[in-house]
C-alpha cells in the first residue's frame, strides 16, 4: 500500500504530498511501491497496491475496508519526508510489537543501501498520529509508515532522484517483508519447456495459509465479476491454499485476462503447468 503520510483519516491521495526540486512525493511513493511489488512477485505472496496511478482519490476508511476484505497480513505506507532533516524514519503504532518488528527490519534494509536513520518511532494519539498506522493496527493488521528520505535535503535527494534509486528503496522494503513473513520463493518453472499444446497458462491471484482466508478471497473476486477458485498445495513446508482466476491454453488470452484483473485492483501472475 502507498500514500502520502497523513494524520487526517480523510486525507486524499490527490494531494501530491511533499515536493522539492522537481520531485513530487506521490510519484516517488508509487514508483517505490511498484518496485517493491515487482521484487515480491517471485515469492509466495500476493501484493495489493492502494492505487496504480498518480490520479484518483481514496479515503483511508476505504483503504481499511479493502485491507479487511482482502485479509491482509501486513500494510506498509510508503512515503517521503520534507521539512528540514536527513535520513529515514519508520513509524509503528504504540504497543504493537509485530509492527515494531517490521519497522526495525525496514530500518535495517534502508541502512544496507546507504541511508542513515533518524530512528524507529512510536505513533500514538499524542504524537505522529498517522491514520494508516493507527487504523490497521486497531484491526489487528501490523502496519508501518516508511519515510525513506527528505526531499528538501540535498544528500537525501541523491537517494531518490532516479528510478534506479527508487528500485533500491522498494526492494529494501520487499526484503524486509520477505523476512518478516518468512516468505518462500515460488516453485521454479519446469527445466524442460512443454510442447505448446500441453501448456496451461494459469493465473494465481493469492496464496493463504488459512483455508478460510482463501475462501473469503474467492468470494471477493467473484463479487468483482471474475471466476475464481482455490487449490490446496502441500508440496512445501505446510499447506498453502492458492487462489486462481483462470487457466488458458493461449498465453495472450491469459495476459489479457490478467490485465483486466489488475484494472479491477486484483493482482496476480501467470505461471505455466501441464494440462
């Protein structure tokens, strides 16, 4: 998830956030979030973004409803700072030890790519009362706010003024998530390519440890107008319930269907299997 930092529960994403020297916060937030998602695609998880473009409004209350319906395991608000300072800050809700552990992991990964830290900080009613830290935590969803750099600081701008830099930031967050959730890499593709007429292009849109969560997500996807089902996979350490939204013999059809899913806010990826 990504948005500008805000304590107001009704903050709209049409507010571009901080800007300096031609850098606009909402654009940096979105790019870093997409790089994070791209990094996590090779792991056994599903990543949802609160937006896919620089336009559109989404209230925090709407985001919370979406997180609850999708049974999110964690939520990260990606933001960038301004106002005099240097370095990263990661916020978590008071007394939430799970969120604090994730915040500490993100801080570690940021330090590994060369950013200095202003610390892991507590968000509470008394200070730093950020809505997207407070509200998910109240619902039992670990949540943090990541402020990677100050846009009005010359040294920090050097860490975010290119796509290559933002990729490092996004992947650092992805690595923290991977470690926090103990994610495993998805099964590699077959060593030998199958004949075209024996291949199915399947679309996976979710993977859950709890069967009830898989069932709930299938119903959510169906309400969005797409067919979906889940399959039990016990091939690894423990059982995983994988949610799928179609299987196609034509790769182009599979890609078109995945595009339609993404336009509806449903993320996923295509993998090949035997018919």
